[in-house]
């Protein structure tokens, strides 16, 4: 296993030190859309539950 890691490092090490900055990461637009939808869903649930908790605790 260590030999595989060493081989991968030696093959890709020159890419680390290349000039011109980092490669732009690929963005999966569908995945981003689904994650934004999930964040919205969780924000609504959190807001709802915090309002219900306030009515039980009186705060």
C-alpha cells in the first residue's frame, strides 16, 4: 500500500508545484441545488421547532 502511495505522489508531485494557480473544482449543479433545498427545509423546521419550544418554556 505504501508503494502505491509513493508511486501516486511521484506521478502527481509535479502538479503540486506548477505555476498558474489551482485547478478550478468541478461543480455538480444538481447536487448544489439539492443541498440548497435541504438547507431551506432544515431552516424552516428549525424555525418551527424553536417557536414551539418557546411556547413550552415561556421564554
